[in-house]
């Protein structure tokens, strides 16, 4: 029991170090990406870290298995270098005891990862996309700076003011409505004064006073049918409370929603999530088998072979996942599970000699 606790503590320590290093790397990568998005929308630093947090929660399903895999390799490498593995064998505890201990530790990781993959990760992905959706259609008058252009409503609306008199009140406003695809009508609005009107239902209107409205129609490459008029008051919808984010992405569905969806994409996503969970146990057993296969010497070749197996496994599984969804190939789910079976066979092949030796020793013991 003491050796079991010591072994689990050593694995957990190395895994935690690798996990934190990978987390910092992903944090920097996500932070730069999110910062470039949110700075353009003039949001506070709180929302930047909130969005980074949601992004990190989503990638946790990839960081955790890899940190466990590397943690096992490093732990047993240190055991060999410090001759602790010899002490474990001297106590009569062999390779299968080590693998049983690693299996017990892996079970806790698998349970945690299953909860994360089936419920937590879809939740974080949903709220991340919902936040970006709301940000796309949100108009923040508090962060408006005079003399700067702002794109609104999917970048079809260009907004500019030359001066801010006071909160929510502007002077010399310039607005251009670009034509979306399939629409040949464009318009330009200029006004001397304007303000933001906040309604109780959450809608926001830009109310313009004393301005000119220009509208033209583009027929092929020729502009025609110009329309110009003065106005005393003009209201432009900026933010609508009726815009609701509705997710249709399978990576934002829980396990129950995937099971009931009945679509090819949902089916592939469901099997992909099961593969992520199963791969934690498979790869941890392969890492342990490669690490303790040679008692006399820890081989760097085992390290390299293990990393190649790991990266090839996930590269192949990710490729099968996206290729199956893109080309509507439902039978590729069989290849996903065939890959899992092949790696289980690799695990058994690595331990074949140990199984044979154990069986022979058992036969001799029974004869005696």
C-alpha cells in the first residue's frame, strides 16, 4: 500500500507539472488569438480572460491525456535512473503490480475526462460561441471613441462620429450601409446630432436628428436610381433582443443529445468522444509497458516509439473524424474502432513475452 501511494504520487506529480506547462502554452496561444478579436470590439479585460477560460476548458480533453502519457514515461524514466524500479521488483512486486497501480490511477482520470467530454466541454464551447455571437451584434456605446470607424451588423454597417458631447450623445454622425451579397441597394446617412435610445426590452436604437439620407441602386457595374432626402428624425436599430443564439454544432451537444440526434455528424462525434476516453487507458498502458519492459536498462527507443504511437493514433483518429463527416461516410466509424482494437493488440504484443513467462512459471508451480 505504501509503494502504491508512492507510485501514484510520483505519477501525479510529473503529470501535474506537464499539465501546467501545456496549460500555460495553450493559454498564451488562446490569449493572443482572443485579444486580437476583442480589442477590435473594445471590451474589458474581464471578458478577454473569461473567453480564454472557456477556450482552455474546451482543450482540456486533449491536454489531460497527453500529460498523463508523458507523466508515465518521465516517472518510470526517473525510477530507472534512481534504481527505484529495482527496489519495487526486490519487494516481490513485478510488472503486473505496476500496471495494476497505473490502471487504478487511470480510472480516476477516465471518469473525470468522461464527465468533461460529455458535459463540461460542450457547455464551454456553447457559451464561448454564444459570447462571440452576442459580441458580434452588440453595440457598446460606452467604448465609442470619436474619430474612429466601427463596423456593426456583420460588417455591413460602418459607423463614424466626429465628436461626443456627453454619454450616449454624439455629434456629426456618418453611417454607410454596405450591400450584402445579393442586395444591390446601398445607402449613406449623415446627421448633425444623435443619441442612443435604450428600450426596456433590451433593444438599442441610434436616433439621428437633422440629417440627409442617400440611397442608390447598383445595376451591374453602373450606379443608377439615386435617392436623396432630408430628415428631421431617423431611427436605426443597433442591437435587437430578438437575436438569440441557437447552436446546431455537434461539439456543443451532450451525450444524450448526440444519442438522440440520429445524424451522421452526431454519430461520428459520439464515437469520437468514446475514443478519447478509451484512448486514455490504452495509451497509459502502452506507456507503462514500454517503460518497464526492460528491467536492466531504460531505453530511449521506447520513449521515441511511444511518442510516435501516440501522435500517430490521434492524427489518424482526427483525420477519420473529419474525413467521415466531410464526405458523409458513416462506415468510417468502423475504422475508428478498428484503430482502437489495433492499439489494444499493440499493447498485448508489447507484453507478450511477460505473459508467456508468467504462464510457464505458473505451470511449473502447479506441477510442484
